[in-house]
C-alpha cells in the first residue's frame, strides 16, 4: 500500500500564520499515522510553495526586491515549519524549480491543449488577486470577494487561455456520486456538488506576459505565462516525477492512496478543476480532498490581508510545538472553523497537558523510581488507525487517548500506591507497572499527534530503570 499525502502549496507573499500551521499539522498527523500503519517507505508527505502570480510579484516589488530572492526567502519561512512544528515533509517543491516543476507544468499544458480543452479568448471580469481567480456574481458580496473582504476586486480585460471546465460538469457529477468520500468531510462534498450542479464556468489559465512576466512560459505562445492553476496544481505530480510516467506511477496511480489536505477557500480548484485537468490529460485522480476550515481570532479569518496575525513560530517557541499541535488537533471538529485565543490556549494547556498528562507521567515515574521499577516494553497503540486515516477525526482520537490517561489517573487515586510501598511492596510494584503500561499504550497512540511528547514518555518508561524526568513534560505557566 502506497500512501501519498500533500499540503497545499502556499503563496509566499507573506510569512506563514497560524492557519498555515494548522493545515500542515493536520496533514502531518496523516503522514505519521500512515508511516506507523503502512511502513515509512510506503509513505510520502509533500509540501511546497507557490512562488509565481501577481500577489507574490507585487509583494516583492513593494518590498523593493526582485521576485526571485523575495519568494525564495519567504519560502524558507514556510519550510521552517518542519523544524518548529515537527511537520515531517519528505519533500518540498517550489514552483520556481525549473528542473523539477516547469517541465511537468508545460507537459500538462500540452496535453490539455491536445485534448482540445484550452482556448484563447478575450475576457472581461472582476479578478480577486487574493484568490488568483475571476469571481462570479455569487462570489461577490458588497463589491468584494467573499474570502477577501478587504481587497479591491480588479476589472480586467485581456486575451487569455481558458480551460474548458464547463465540458466536465456531467463527468464530475458522476464522479462525486460514485465516490461519496472524494471530498471530506461530507458536508463539503455536498457543498461542492451543489456548485458543480449549478454550472461550471471555464477557468482563466494564463496572463499576458507584458503584464506579468513572473511565471511559467506557456508552451507555443510567447505572449503568455501560465496563470495560475496549471502551474500551481501540477506540483502534486511534478514532485513525484511527471512527465516521467514510470517515476510518477510509484506514487500516483489508481492503487495508491492519494490525499490532498487543503483549506475551504480552494475546494473548487481541487475538487472540480484538478480532477477535470487530470481526466483531460489521461492521468489518475487523487482519492481524497480533505478540507479544513479557518482559524478565527476574534471572529475574523486569521490572515495578513484581514490585518490579523498570530505567529506560529512564537507560539511553538513559548509553549512547545506539541502544545500548539495539541490545541489545533483537539479543539476543532472535522472540517470546522476553529477559534483561537491565548486565554483559551493557556486554559487547555493547563488542564489537559500540564495537570493531566504531564502530572500523571511525573507522578508515576517518581513513584516508580522510588520503588526501583525496571523499564517496561514499549506498547502497541490502542487507537484504531481508521479513526485517523479514514475518518480524520483527530479530536475524537485525542479524546479516546485522553480516556486512557484519565483512567490511569483514577487508578492511582483509588489504589494509592504511595501507601503500599512498605506494607505491600509486591502490590506497589504491580500497580505502578500497570500504570506505566497504560501510559505507554497512550503514548504509542499519541505518536502521530504529539511526536516529541510520545518519545519522551516512552524513553522514561522503557529505560533500564524508570526515573522521573528532570524537566516536567509541560511546565506550569508562570502567571
Ligand atoms: Zn478572493
């Protein structure tokens, strides 16, 4: 079984915010769980950055820089999530990569054109630079894009290449009916199917080079650069070898499981446009498009364009990567939006991490050390991988893992092992051994979610002699 999971490639016009971090952590849990379930060699986890387009070009110009060095520097900030948040990407593709990415984007273009799906037309419409797409009436509210209420829409008229998405409406409807879990969660699948049934418009695929020189050249048309989807979406296959079909087939074939993890603002492009492009090019489709919501801060979408930002690097540096991962994974339902505030984050940290898990590990390890308890065998996880890999209900998964820790806490309270050390040393050792074993089961289940914490707990209880950690797993917050 081959398992290939991707995060969206982000625009590098600004620094990563908490919403970016959230997506990477969600996908990372899938990748880590898949490595445990199918074996690391059968799993590939990929991220990247989308470095072309008007937004990046303008942001570079506004910063007084050439787009190349500007986007390269910002791309590094996204890649830094690997270190800061434990996002275990196996590969990271940049759309400016002329060796790995450009030949794929251009070959895909040629195939769409050969199949009669690209057409040059004059077009006039309202363009949202935030979305990098023309907006239909339904997507405009009070004169603004519904996703970018603070950005001005631009009225554009020019000659562009268009992809004939409308041609694929019937085929897409059939695909959704035959594959009810193509888009997850189910409410998102219904939503996008409604959009498809309402009629699909053709999609602008290029821009005049004189207006935007920063992009992949359109094959056979010197006046145009790709803009933006044939460049961006292609990252999912360029990094795994396309147009080399043999290389591609290792990860991108009907028998492999392919999951794209994306935000709700780009569902239409991943769930309608991308499958139609692949179909046109005669390539297999991904199995799942897993759609997450936005992180809200005071009721607003967390993004630079709305003037709100909370730095994931600062949060991970202050509280620990696993603490931030825990909050993001345990507090937001599948596909829902989440609320973030420092108050709420600190409350969850204190209750679940410092007082519950951290305290439990410290207490059991201290008592075990006092009794000279030998290390135990590492345990198998009790968590069903299906809950993670199929249902993707990380909140429910963490709740079930915390039930193991709660039960162990209760057992300690009932058995009061500290009263047994001298009166019944045999029972003392048995009770602490059982507690250590349950904690190890919980820690094993925790590996995909809080990798560093799981490793630290397993190190404590599998050492030749159990010893309490010198530093608590989750130090209490100074008030
Ligand atoms: Zn927009």
